[in-house]
C-alpha cells in the first residue's frame, strides 16, 4: 500500500503531518497561512495545510477537530469529520468554524486539526421490495433509550 505526500514549495518551513506521541491515532496538521488569519465568531474558513497527498484506493483520510482548540476556544469543524478521498490530489485544507465569542487568531504553523487514515470498503447495493426484519425495526433517534 502506497501513500505519497508532496509539500508545496512555499510550505517547506512547515512540518508535514506527524504523530505527536507514540499512541496517537491522528497526525497533527499545521496551518499554511501568511502572517495571522483571524477567524471571527461564527465564521467558517478553509485553512490550507501546505501539502498534497495520494493514497491507495480503499483508504481515506479523516480530518478531525483538535479537542484542546474546541474546549478552550470553541474552534471546531462544521463537517467533522471531513473526508479526503483516495483520488483527491489538491492541497489539503481544514474547514474550521469559530463557535466562540471572541476572534481566534491562526498563525503559520499552528496545529489546527488531526488526520486519521482509515480503510474503507466499497459495497454493492441490492434493490429489494422488503428488508429483513430486525429487533430494532424502524425505531429512530432515541428509540433504544438513554
């Protein structure tokens, strides 16, 4: 299985995605911004990370919020987790949203999100007139209790 990464020429000073501890599930992603980028309350923005990548078909990269930014500043992702498909070849960016009440300043190289690589399966759907029964049936949100 091959995974490739290409650092953009104007991002050579930034660290590539990396695990910060031996037991980390996700690799930290850094902001590829110039100077400071201010994310105002309730504002959303795509923040670039300074690299492109290619993954083997059958894998995806999930982009997830950093828990410390969420807890301390209300910074999250409106599409969490975001999915990067194996056939995407553009610059990796993170969609951020400021749920806080104050401006949030993003500086070049700040760790803004995590990336987790997952194996995915493709399925073939079979069209049927009726589905097999299950214990849960069509019980929806909250139907299994608290």
